[in-house]
């Protein structure tokens, strides 16, 4: 109940702290959204590999690989990203294409 109250209050009062700026879909945190991000997300999901940046550091933003902004990182995210990149699908929700704070509340942090 507390969590629900917190999210509701934060959204209504405009006090949601969205964390650090990031680009939605940029799973490897290299500043670009491309097929490498979809591959990184699949490797994370199915091979347990780190979603760190290109230098292999720990991920600085768990919300970045959530390409469809449903509040979860799952197989739908690389599929969404590949549809955008190759099939003229919808672009990822904000923050995209520029690095900004997340305008939506979810349990993924950044």
C-alpha cells in the first residue's frame, strides 16, 4: 500500500524522481540505439551476461534496456527495438532519442 501511495502521490504532485538521464533502448550505454543494444538485451536475458557499458562496467541504468517502457526488461524489448530499427516500427518512448530523465514512473531505476 505504501508503494502505491508513493507512486500516486509522486505522479499527482509532480515529485517523481526519475533518476539520471538516459536514452531509452541504449542497453549497452554507448550513447547510440542500434542492433547491438537488442543483442545485448538478449544476451542479458538468456545468457546472464552483464548489461554494462562497452567498457564492461556495471550498468548505470536498468531502465535503458526497457525499450517499450512497460516497466520490465524482457524479450519484448529487443523485439520492439528491432521492429523500430528495421521495420519502421514505433520509436522508443521518451527519453528518446536524446538523453533525458524518464518521464514515467516504474520500478526500474537509473
